[in-house]
């Protein structure tokens, strides 16, 4: 379990840093034109593309780290990180995307971990 958490935290922070880097490039106008909504269009297209890319990258990293159910873990981790990142719109969080991505991946680690039936079955 600790391995899942450590891999998740590192991966979440890395993906958060990559998203922040890309977002800064888009907002600054380095990769798009700021006329006729060009940067907004690119940003709105990059959100779903970034989520799919994050799931695929996470899947590959979790599979390489021999984490059980790598695709499910990747999908849930990215969903948690995205949900927490939405909170930064209303609440000021230091570290912003880096912190929320890492926390999202850490929270998803125990949620997606495989548990023996003995721990989850009702005892009579």
C-alpha cells in the first residue's frame, strides 16, 4: 500500500507540474493567438485531451510499478485530482495544481487497492 501511495504522490505532482507548465504557455499566448478567442479555444480543447493523456500516462507508470489494477487506479486518481483542482477556483490553495494533483492521487491509492474478502466480509 505504501508503494501505491508513494508512486501516486510522485506521479500526481509530476502530472500537476506538466499541466501547470502547459497552462502557463497557453495563458501567456506563446502557443496560441490571443485574438478571436484563440487561447480560450485551445485551453478548452486541452482540458479533455489532458485528462485522457494523464490517464494513459498514469496507466503506464502504474503498470510499470506493478500496481494492481493500473487502469482503474489511473482513472480514479485522475478523477480525484481533477475534482480537487476544481476546488482551487473557489478556494485559494498554496501550491495549487501540484498539491491538489498529489493529494488526489494519494487519496485514490487506498480507494482502488485490492482488499482480501476477509477484511470486507460481514462477520456474524
